């Protein structure tokens, strides 16, 4: 064997040509969708559990049918606005982008799993959005954290707000300060 410079040695076209692949673009897309479905399952849940809940949910079955046929009924309008982001897997699991669409029967459990560390609204939403989706997911997460007593007990320390006493008689030389304490986030401080 002898070495020849590249200028004197023309490349063989057949050796540089890529081999034909037997997978089509549709198979690659299906594999990608199935990969996402398998890896987007929240901890403490199984893919079979989500598939069973999806199959027993009539609204989800109507959405799957609508995605396949293109005919949307008024009772599934919540999903109509995101129809371009919805996908159906081979096992009839709904995906919204790269997230699994959770059936209503599993939403509260999913919220509880994401909120286990009582890390606040932003972190809870971030954990949910990384794996799952359903219509109104943000409002549900906010409502859960706002009404969570553990979160409110360890929340920001802006619970005291000084304001003037509402009906205090004015005594010369004596000043009163009324301190209203917020026990729950839905209570509002009133300024008198």
C-alpha cells in the first residue's frame, strides 16, 4: 500500500454516498412521539395508569376522534384552541407539544406530586409544565399554592401592614397605630 496525495487521488463517489435508510419520515415521527410519551410520565405514576384514565375519559376520546377526523364538537372546545399542538400516540395517549395531556381524574394527584416540596407557585408551575398539560393548568396550580396553609406559613414576611386605626378617638400627644394581620392571602388590607 502506498500513500497518494488527495490531489492525485480522486474520491470514489460510491464510497462517499450515504446508504439508503429503510425508515421513513413517518416512522421517525412516530418513534419521537412514543419517546416523549414514555419519558414525560410524572414520578409516582405509570404510563399504563394514564392510558387507562385516558381511555375511560369520554371527553379525551372525543378529542382523539376529532384530531383524527378533523370534526370538532362544541363539548370539546377547550381543546380546539390548542389543536395544532395536540398529538395522539399509538396507544391513544394525548400529547400537547412534549407534555402528556392529563385526564381530569389524575389532575389533582398530579398537582399534589408537583407541589410536594411546597416550593411556591413558580416552581410548582415549572415542574408541571415540564411534563404534563391540561386546560387551566396554571390556574389550578396557583389555586393550590394560594390555599396551601404550609406555603402561606413559610411565604414572604409581608404579613404585617401598619395603617391608621379606623375609629380611634384622637388624644393629643398619643398616637395609635393599627396593625392588621393577614392570616390568609385572600384577606385584603383595608386603608381607612
